[in-house]
């Protein structure tokens, strides 16, 4: 089995510096683990995003950058903050 894919510094910065992804990271970090439906609802209600496709695109980017981990349990999707996503604590 090969080593996990390493994420480059530039890709990581691109992940955490995007305004939508930053808001997503803040919310996942605050909760540590959050259900997709709750996160999606919060982002839409606060006018951060307007559709689920935008959410999926940006969340996939955060997963690929190893900022969050996707968890499937009991037919529900949730997301957990990873150490790479904890850098959001450094942003005000």
C-alpha cells in the first residue's frame, strides 16, 4: 500500500484562503464533527452558498486538501476537522 497523498503547500493555501471554504472550515472546526445536512442548511441560511452543488465542489476541495474527513455512518454524511483544517483557528 502506498503512502497517503501529500498535499502541497500551495493547494492547502488555496483551500483555506477561499471565502466559502473558510466559512465551511470555521463551522466544521467549531463542531469538530458536523452532519452534512446541518452544515449545508447553515451555509444556505447565512447566504454563504445558494445551492448544494457549490457545497459539494468546495467540500471535495477541502477533503482533497486533507482539511476535513468525510464520514458515512448510519446512512448519514458528516465531516470531521483534520489537523490541516485547524489552521482556520489562526484566521479572525
